[in-house]
C-alpha cells in the first residue's frame, strides 16, 4: 500500500479543492512500439484506436513500457511488480528518475504509453516531507521526487539548481532558496548602516524601499545568505548552499549589467560580505545533512549536463498522443504534480504526453476468490446467489454481462443442443467441429475442442459440461472406436442420405451394402466374441429379394436405432455421454455452467460495500486430473480482462493459480495494514474505479 501519515490531508489547502476534480477525457490513441522520430508535426500513429476494445467495463490501457520504483522489501512494490509481471508487461526496476531517463535514452522509438508505479507520499507531520513520489529524483540521492524537481529540470540548468535548493521554510507552501530571510530592502538598510549608502542608493527601489527588479532582489538576498554563512558557526548544509549561491551569482550578475555596471555589482556584493553585524532571520532545511548531500549531487549533475542532455533526447520519444500513467496513492488529487511530470517529459506546449493518476490510495491486493467446486455449486450460485451478498437476480445480471462481453450467448447453447442431439455416428464423424461458435477473445478450452483427438475431446466435453464420471468412456471403449474414426464421416454421410423414391435396384443394393459395412464395424460382436446370428443381425448378410425402397428405409432406421441404443453398439456410451451433455445445455444454469466450465471467470462487486470480500471472482476450481487447471485458466482470463489497447503477447503466460488474483484497487482511506479494511473500495476494471483516475491532457 502507499505511504501516508495520519489522515489523508496535505498542508496545502489547495489540494483539498482538487478532491472535487472530475476525470478528464482520455486523450485518444498514441504512438506505436516502433520507429524513431521527434514527435513533431501530426504526431504518432494512433495504435490504441485501432486495437481491440475492452472485454468489459473500463480497464486501463496496457502500457508499452512499465517502470517500477525499486523496493525489494516493500510490500506495495512487491505486489505491484508481481501484478505487472503477470500481465506480461516486463516491468523495469528504477532507482531514480535519473535512472529512468538514462534507460529511456537508450532507445529512440516513439512511446505510445508508459506507466510509472511508485509510492506517493503525503505527510502532514514534518516540514521536510511534502507530497512526493517515493523514488529519488537523482541517482544516489536520499530525498524523494518533488514536483518542483520536475519543473526545474524541465527548464534551464539554473532553474534545475534552484529547484533542488528550494526548501520549505514555515509551511509546505512557503518555499525559499535563501538561508537568510531578510528582504532585499532589509539587506540594503544593513549595508547602508555599515556606511555604504552611496553605492546602494544607485539601486532602483519602490516607495517601501524594496528593489524594483526581481533579479536585483535575488542578487541581494543571495549575497546576504552568503554573508550569514560566513558569520555563523558552520552547519552541515552551509558549504553546499555556498557552492550553489556562487553558481547563482555567476548567472544573475551578468543579467543585471545595464542597471549597474559589473564593477558596481562587485562593489555591492563585497560591501554586503563586509558587514560586521546585522539583524537577520535564518532559515534552514529539515534534515540539513541529507539535504546538503543531495544538493552536492545535484550541483555535480547540473554542472556535468549529462542528465539534461539525455532528457532532451528522451523528450523526443513523447508527442501529443503519448500517455504516462502514474499509479501511486492520491497523485491525481494534485493536478500540479501531474502537470509537472507532463512538463518534464514534454518537448513543448503541444508535444507533451497526457498524464494520469488516481485520486485515491492505490493498491494491487488479491481479489477474494469464490471458487465453485462442482455442478451443484454452480446450480446454487445461479438459483440462489450468495447469501447475504447477492441475490440470484443480481448474480445472473453480473454473469450475463460478462458472458455477453465474451461472446458466450444463446447461439452457443443452440450449437451444443444441436450437436448433442445428433446421432452418435454423426457426432463421431466430427464434421460439426468446423462450426464451433466464436468468442470475442480467445477461449483456449473451447478452441482446443476443434483439434483434440477423439478421446481427449470426450474428456473435454465431460469436464466442460460437468458430466458424471460414469459417462466417461474407458480405454477399452475407445480402442474399439479409434480405428474407425477415419471412416466415420463417410459412413455418417451414407447413413443419413435420403433414400429416393426413384432409386433403382442397383442403387438400393449399393446403399444396403454400405449399411452392412457400417453395421458390422459398429457391432462389437463382430471381430471378437460370438457374432450375431442371422436372426439377430440388424442388416442381413445377404441382399433380400426383392429389395424395395421401403425395405432399405426400414434398414436405415433400424441401423440408426441400433447405433444409438443397442448394448452391442460401439457408440452406445458415446450417445449416453451426448444425452447427458444435452441435458446440461437445456436447463436454467446451462449458460453459466458452460461459461465456467470453459475456464472463464466473472466479477461480482459492490462499490458501496463495507466488506471488501464481497468483491469476488467467480470461477471453477478443479481437483481432478482430467479437468485440472480451470482455476489457472480463469485467473489468466481475469488478468486479460484488466487491460485494453495493445495487449502484451505474454499476458498471463506463466501464471498458475492461486497467483493471478492480484488486482488494481483504489480506496478512499489510508489502510492501516497490508490488507484492505476501510471502505469504500473500488476495483478495476469497473467504471467506478476508472472514475477515480484523473487525466491531464496536453
């Protein structure tokens, strides 16, 4: 879970207003996985717009790149990494934003969508800990990333330096870079009192005695801060600030030449440093030793120039169709933070990414499973719902929404009713498999029925439709059928062909000869044991004389009946299995049974619930070897349902239940432990969850 101090408010009152901000509309599609380019002109191709829609509800778009703040012992980071790894997103650990920029600079391809996962830390306890992303900005630094760091490094080296120097003085919103808090006017008074009126009188001032130039005011305050450092006992941060002030003076003094000469500016600086004593107000950053160490690192990075040069290259990978999704607690409440990240990665006011983040606390906790063990459980679920949580009507409404989304509609049941209503020989011919009904997403268990060998197919049917174990064919049953499979399609066509009224005697004899072959192959008494007597035969061994159309039609009817009903038929057990399956696709729970039998899952949820565990994933959990693994298929499907857009090829590839239940949540209140205990809870991919994601568009 994401870090927080007591409560959820920040010290900045403006952030409370941001709680009321509604989500912005999505910026549309973005660039693809390949190609370079600088993001100028018309922008990148909109690959997301051409990608398949969401399976259901409003899931997140799958990112092209995913970065996760490094934290091997951090619970939130570990489960977040697990979730994104299971989704096939190949998340990359980063130890700082500088590290992220360096990694991004190793390629030139335009980025369609990027995701950054990190704690976002909101504190009201200590002054040195304002809202931040719990990921250092610079490599090896201690302080986390503040929004001013992003805006600073998006600008000039001196703007970057000022951002890294800035600290909170009296509140989170009272920021300063000055160790000495005297105003420019107060600095001038101190200098004049020291006998330097002439040179300071040349500085233009307003009626209150303050410099009219902001740069002049900055110059005076920097000089006075250096004076304070020189007069006071050494502090851990003094040397770092002194070095930074020297860099700022070297930048600001040439800009003031014109108002005063360079020599005059040097005189003013030296006069301030020569003040023997003055009244002053000192400001110090919290945790000064850590602050100083980070500032020294920042100065080295800024002077080297490598970071900002790489950032310039990285910005070329983002254009107006690019998106960056931040997933960390409450960052969406602070739109200025999202805008700072947008500015950091953007090339200009047009070519910059949309940036999103949640208003509420972000989690990736496992969803409560509701595994169904057998057909009886499914019937109860369909007819009664879940006691105290969902009525049967509510359960069926959730299920029907998911089934329709996957494409499991009444045409599926109609197909199976027709298939299982066939004769056993026509079924065994397997021609019906070419018409397997389609779905909106791949359903491996359904697809495999189109290619499975005959024995495996019957097992798949038995498991999918929850048939009793007694319906299964034995190895001996299958050994008598398997050698006949190549002829079954031909035999089925011959047996089901109409015997025309105008058939000639020659035609009738040929037809009866076909029936004789079929019969002798499908009667178990031939080829083993005692063959039937002539009187017991369904099809006579010799052609009757005379042979009429009626005779042949009667033989046809008797042979069909024999195949489906006679205890000596090799296909009798097949027909019994088909009859059992037919019953399973005709009753009330038929579609739910079939859907779950295929290893699919569906979500039931209550956005207003006070118990997080009423948000459940419904699926079948197998225990038998023949049907084992439906729970794994179910969580793989659940992972897929979490995303839309450009779906990773390896999504859910190596997941094995009980892994795969990890799910994005947002919760309004900080959770005191590892679990989710304080309502309300919103779960992806529901629209209620997505409503708490704020997007800042270019």
